[in-house]
C-alpha cells in the first residue's frame, strides 16, 4: 500500500531523525467499597511525530492541505506497510529546509482516534 496521509500519497519517507511513534494508554479509575483504587485500562492509542524534509512547494502545500483538514484522516505509517489508521492532527507546520533553496520541511503530530 502506498504511504498516504489523507488522500495524498507521500513522496518521501519521514526524516529518520526525530521520527517518533509512542503509545498513550487511556485508563479510568474507580474506588472499591473499601476505598482502594482499581484501575481499568480502556485502550491504547498510537501517536506519531516527525517531519518530511526537502519538499517542493507543491508537495508542501499538498501535505499541509491534509494536515489542515478539520476532521479525521487516514494515515499509512512507514513502519507498517499496509495498516491504515484513522488519526486526528494534533499539529502541522512548515518551514524552509536548512541549506536548501526552495525546499521545505513539514512537521506533524498525529494521534490515533
């Protein structure tokens, strides 16, 4: 499966430096009749953070369009060939790629819903 974010096929892999996948455990706590705490683990969600460097202006704009979508989008991460996740965008931004002319870096943070 092509690695995509939303409806856009990604042209390059995320930068290895700074690419992070983490797991957020969601849990609830209740008290038993004797007052002791009982923790119930509800689910675990994945989060991804990283950047894509060396993008053209068109590639940057296409990725940013997906990151600015108000709603859930699909995400095929690089470390899992054919697994699709539904994610929400926690943040998305871009800047100039250091040392490159007319090349850009897009930064992202995604969370599984």
